[in-house]
C-alpha cells in the first residue's frame, strides 16, 4: 500500500506543489489524483503511476510504500531465492541495489553470478517488473 503521508512529506520537503509534481511526472498524475493519494483516498495506484511519482520525487519506487509492503516484498524475495537457486547471485545483487548499495561485477562473480547469468536473470526480471528496473553493476 502506498504511503500518502510519506509522499506528501517528501513533496513538501523538496518544495514542490501538487501541480509541479504533475509536470515532473509528464502529466501522468493529475494534481487532484496526487492529492487523493496523499490523503489516503487512493491506496493502490498503478505501477505506472508509482514509477512516475517516484521519478518526479527523485526517490526509488519502494520508498513510496509502507514498511509492511517492504517486509512483504522481502518475504517474496526470499521465496524467489528458494524457488530459483541458480539466480541467487543476481537476486543478491538486486537486494543490494534496493538497499542503495553499490556493487561491482567482481563482487557479483565472487557469489557465483556470472555475466551470462546476469543477462538471463535481468531479462526475466525486466519482463516481470518492467524495463530499466535492474541497473547494471559498476566495473
């Protein structure tokens, strides 16, 4: 569930009006819809809206949601690891990225995630979660 109060606090801290956020989101979110999100009238906007809102606010998508959702996401990620053990290195990398960590290709290879595995897993994750969701590791 999206955290409207957190979004409102982020917006105000950055000094943006509802209209300015709408413009930064390329009109994908109307000021009135954003107001409804901030006031808790809309709790589950589409992924497209959440992504546009995160980009406009300059934060990662997961930062817009309540802690319970983050914990649920962590549980799903653990389940994913058990179901797809050959992808552990790539999933490990995505976990680190989600927490704001910066990891190198060498560090990934040390946990068994080769370039070939990264390419396969990235393709699958982007098909599931959306293009651009999985950044490349640094050199």
